[in-house]
């Protein structure tokens, strides 16, 4: 999501909904942990390539509102080398799980 800053009309990337999978966990470990904790989630796109992720790419995940706190406890905000970025979205568009301030999908579809 891009945000206009001041009169200069500069645009910066708003990374409010970006979290990272810890390097020690990896993609497989992260998804296995979500399953173990019975989280309701969907990998939105390029799921057929998982656990392989191209360098510089991220994983976009739609999470049930009730499971957002569980996901937050697993992921980190650090961008240290080796972490895997995740774009997170929730069914209702919770504040740090929203796309441009709203739900990524209409909630009745996301549900």
C-alpha cells in the first residue's frame, strides 16, 4: 500500500500489514504451526509453489479475525536476512490486516 506524504507528493510503502516468518521456522514450519494451532487461513496466491519462494517475494495470507492474534505471536516485524515477508489480511480488514484501510476481499467472500 502506498501513502502520499506531504506536499511533495512523494510516495512511501506502508508496511503496516507486513510481518516476517522467522528464519528458524521457515515456510514449512510456519504453515505446520498454523495447522497445529487450528488457525483458519488461506494462502491467497502462488500457493502451488510453496514452500519454495523466490528471493524478494512474499506470501499473502488471509486469516480469520479470531486467529489473527495467534499469527501475530508467531511472526516477527524484523527484516533480518533470511526472514520471509508475509502480507496479512483478515476477513473483516482488522487494522493491521487491511488493504488500503478495508478488507482485501468482501467479508462474505473471505469468510
